[in-house]
C-alpha cells in the first residue's frame, strides 16, 4: 500500500510539474515570437513612413534593425521606385512576384517561402511596401525552442528526482502511523486474548456437570473479575481513541489550572495513604489557561495513579505546579525503581510497561499514552526523567 501511495504521489507531482513546465515554456516562446514580430513590424512601418531618411552611423536605433528593401507603387499598382542595399534586386520578375503576393494578402504578413515579412503603408502618391528578412528571427526561435526543450527535459528529470525523495519524506509519517496501527492492533489483540481465554475456560468449567458446587462461586467471581478488567481495557482504548481524534480540543475554555490540580489531587490522599505513601503538594495559585478541564484532570489522575503503582512503600509522592513566563510546569515525583534511558523514550508508547510482571495489576500500558495525547492536544509537552532513585513526570502547558 505504501509503495502504491509513493507512486501515486510521484505521478501527481510530475503531472503538475509537466503542465507547469509546458505552460511556462510555451509562454516564453509565444511572447518572444510576439515581441520579435512587433519590433519587426514597427521598424518596417518607420521605414515606410520615412523611406528616404537612412539611419546615421552614430545613431542608435530604438528597435531591432533587419535587412530590408522597399517598393513604391503608384495608384495603378505600377512599380515606381525600388530601393535596398542588402538584397539583389536585379530580378524584376521575382520582385513583381513578391509584390503580387503581398498585395494579395493583408496589411502585414509573411512570405514563408522567401523568409520575408512585408508591410503595406499608404503613401501620398500610391502605396509603400517594405520587405524585411526574418531569417534571423526564425533561427532565433528555433534556437529558443531547442533551449526550451532541453531545459524542459532537464527540469523534468530534476523534479523527478526531487519528487522521489519527497515521496519518501511525505509518506514517512503515514508509514509510521501504519506501523503503529498494526502494532496497536497486535497489542490490543494480545491484551484481550488472555482475559477472553480465562473467561472461556472458566465458563466451560462452570458449566461442566461434574463441577463441584463449592467451586461455582469462585469460578463466577473469576469471570466477573476478568470481565471488569476487560471493561477497563476497552474504556482505556476508547479514551485513547477520543484523544487521538481530538476530542480534547472540542471543549476548551478558560479555567483555573491551579484549582483544577488541587481538586484532582485531593481524592488521591486516601488512595496513597492506603498504599502506605505520603502525598505532599506545592501548587502555585492563580495559574490560568485555556483547555478541557475533564481531560487535564485525567492527566493529573493518570500521573498520580502511575506514581501509586510504581513507588516504594513508605515513600513520598510530590506534586508541584509552577509558572515560568507564559508556560506552567506540573511535576509529579515519586521514589521507585530507576527508569533506564531506553524505557524513558518508550514509556509513552501504547501497551508499553517498564515492569512486564505487572500485567495482572490492572495496568495495560495505556495511561501515559492517553496523557501524552491530551497534552499534545493542548499544545504542551510531557516527558519523564529518572535520577538518584527519583522518577519525575513533567507536563508543560501554555498559560496566560
């Protein structure tokens, strides 16, 4: 699929480039030819208006100057005068043929067989015809056409190479998202497979005729516990999907972030006390920002629940909220196993657990991923650090 996507990207890009190149080069050819023709006709009209005033050697012409000759006809169409220094005008029959073809045409035109352009101008005693050689104009256009074709081919090849690199660069996020989706489906399937197996096996034992009555209550309790774990996993998956789809962006409002953090921390005092942990806070008042109160509260709860699960007993969990300029920084600190640098980079990935032995503790490795999605939706940053036996989780958000 990704290969077809890259090919489609290159084809679309090269189609646009080809159309633009053809359009630009065609306009260059058209306007160049039109400019040469306009200057040539202007020169011929000036010569017809003043046929007996040749240019001086020290006079710079305003327009292009082409080899020409003039023919003056009377009112009956008879040749009166014939002048020109560049052309051999001794062949009267040829001159008469050129005049006849010019008279049969319009006011201006081109005699392609002779590489001549003519211009007819009414004169007081008849009509003045000016014939100018356009061989250099034709050569110029042919040379320009070859140059344009060469530039077009080189430009096409250059854009083709660039498009190939751009295709790889543009598809890279799609490829990454595709890989993440496949990994996500595989991990979710694995997480759901185990409880489903437990439920299926326990249900079969429960429904067996030989199942002792004393075991039925325990089997039913196991099925209920496993089903509740599955419901927690599904709810976490739905929260993650809503965060990825930008649900947190839909209900932004001005809120007191200091008060929100304080109210989110209060219920955890008893929870942490039961886990033999002490909770301390240092929350600066008056910090306000724009965001979703429900989702930002969920971030605080995820970080505190994570600290509860991975803290040593009889230690302290600290929550601080400070402000620096136009940003505020939330920090949750706990004492626990040191997190390795590799785990610090992977800890926010979906279904990733630092301690894989905790698979049965109700932790699915989705909490920090949900928190990251929410923080990113609020244009903030979330990261973790670990040093000297302390683990730190930071959330930085823009405030006002």
